[in-house]
């Protein structure tokens, strides 16, 4: 790597803080890899080592973004740009803005808590925690990359640890679930690569820099082709219907900490990439396809909610609810205004915390009951009252109870759609009506799950199980408290990204709106 810093912005970092955030977990994985095998003598060494590095990395994120990142400054900050492989135009180019910063912090928190939730893991601990550390680096690199090839390499790198974490430490059908995950995401990656290279090669100059691609103009046919390629490629990770079928299988077979990362971080990569590529780089195509994105979002909301009713496995039901909730992200992005995009960002942050909390609590009572089958559980509220309280709080946040983060994020999305004057009034009314049906279905399938798992006939075999311990209480509070704080004080999250979402919306207004609602039945 060339050590000469290429100065391209007034927001240059005098020290490579972002590189340190990205590389610190990988450094931990390398050190962990060379440590002698001693699992029999000290099975907790790998876990404690990984927790130390992940905690250090998370504290570094808070320090860097808390002190050096300026919330109200538009554009990239803390930019680092080094020549890496000049022959192919690959640069180590990092930068943070309001879109990436909250998601980097979210990924650092969720990964740290997932490692803490793996406290009782005893099998192949060295490999397990090394994979978590590599995953942490790949996640941060996805959100901070400002070079397309670097972004793509990070996007591919994070697939490997997730595949292995499911395939080795998953349930009975773990190989099937892991293979399905890697096939879906790998094939989707091919579309991402083709679309990205097509944009880089277009015009008179070749560039892989995302900021330069944002300032390039593309002809209509190419922009629509690349937009659809990105939509499918990133839509698999979001996920959007019908590209979602890997998700219930992956969650159903993965252990709870891996499910926390899947729901809390990986799904957010899809939403982030749609904002970064489809909206920022291809605004003209987005203005044309925004109504179609809203239709897909509505399908996600309703289909995910209805599919959740059919699940008798707790984790699969929560996974289907994630499909439904990520539909609100599509609605917000499709609203093409600052309010809608702000709602999409807030929904990603909110859902990351809520879904991680629900999967963590599910793991808590799975360790005690050894089952995830809803019909095989009942009466747990009497023996696990604290666990029930945490699960109920997470469920209430998920169904958008006022005062919790899910309410304010989904309300902001609705306001974004209703305030978009480019859509016909009929289109807006039907969008809100159908999406509201999803809001009605959500409490039904979540509260019915709570009732069947924690109330009802008490199963004698589950009458003597232990309550949550202090470590588990700390993890649960670390996820539930932020949902309450954001619910009552949403500015704490909105201030991080508002300048960036406003800038994105302003850029969209510079392009003409070509409404597809005219060809829809309710246009």
C-alpha cells in the first residue's frame, strides 16, 4: 500500500482513525490465530481475548465519531485515501458521513454483544471468535468504503464468516441453511459487480471512487440497468420479496449470537447500499422507479407479517417479522424526500436494536428449554419473569408501541410517503392503508407468540429452569434501553444522519420525476 495520502477534501483526517476501526478486530483475529491451542486448559481465553478487542473497537468508534465527526457538516469526513493496487484502480479509500456513521456504531455494538452472548460456547472457541472478529472488520469496511472494489471485497469477505458460523455451530439443518445463504448472496454479488463496473467504465474516464461516481452522469438505459442490478443484488441482503427465502432458514439454524448479527447488521447492509448506490449515484433512475420500490415495500410488509403466522419456530417467526419491518425501509427510500429517507435510516437503526434483542432473549430461553418450538413451550412467565419482561418489551418495540423507537421510525416513514406530492393522492392513500394492515398484523403474531410461549399450560419439565444472570441482564439492557431512549428522544439518532439525508433529498429534487403510478391499477 502506498503510504502517500492523497488529499482530496478539506475533511481529511490527520490520523487514520477509520482504518484503525476497520483493522483492529482483524488484528485481534490474527493474534488469536497464532495463539497456542489451549481450549482444554482455558476454554475462555479466546472469548475474553475477542471481547477485549471488540470492546476496544467499539469504544474507539464512540470516541472518534463522538469527538471528530461533525453532525451538521455535509459530505464525507475523516477521509483516508491511499493507493493500493494502482494497476486496477483499487484504493484504500475510507470516509464517514451521516449515512454510514450510525450503522458503523450499530454494527460495533451488536457484534460486541453477540460475542458476550456466546459466553457458554465450548466447541472450537478459537475459530468461532476469530470469525466474529473478521466479521466485525468486514462490516465496518462495508459502511466506510469509498472505493467500489474495496466495498465489493468487504461485501464478499463478510459472507465467509457468516457461512462458517452457521455451517459449524448451527442446528440440525445448518449445512442446508448455510449453503442456501451463500448461494443467494454470491449470485446477487455477481449483479453488484457487473453493475458497479458498468458505471465505472462509462463515460470518458474510469473511476471506482464512489464520490466521483456520484458526480458522474449516466445515460438512461445504463442507469436503469445498473439500478435494477443493484436493487436485486442488495435486495437479497435486505431482503426483499421474493429474494428473502434464505433468511428464515438461516435464522432457524444459526445460534442466537449469529442471528443477532444477521438481523442487527447484515440486513442493514442492504438498506445502506441501496441509499449509497441506487439513490446517491443513480438519482434519475431512482426517481423513475421509486413508486415500484414502494409497491415492493408494501408486499414485504404484508407478506412478511402473514408468513410469520405460519411459523411455529420462535426464531423463524422473528425472521419473517424482519422481512416485514424491512419493508418500511423500502417505503422510506421510495418516498424520495428527506422525511421518508430519514425514516428509513431510523428504521434500520431501530430494527437493528430490536431484532438483536429479540434473538438474544430467544437464545436465553433456548439455553434453558432446549427448544424453539412454540407448541412445546408454555408457562415460562412464572419461572422466567425477567426474561418475559425483556421479550415483551422487545415485542412491544417491534410492534411500534408509542414511546419506543419502532413507533417513531415507522411514523416518520408514513409521514414521508403522505407528504410526497409527486405521488397521486390515491396512490398515497392506498399505500398507507395497505401498510397499516401490516401494523395491525404485527401485534397479533407477536403477542400471540408471547402468550403461547410465556403463558398457557405450564409444562412440568420447564418448571425448575433458572432466570437470567447478570451478564445476560447487561446484554438485554444494552439493547432495550437504546430503543426507549430513541423512542423518547429521537434526535439523538436523527442528528447523526439528518444533514446527509437532507442532502440526498435535495439532490433528488434536481431531477425530474417520471411517475410510474400512471401504469399502476391505482395510479
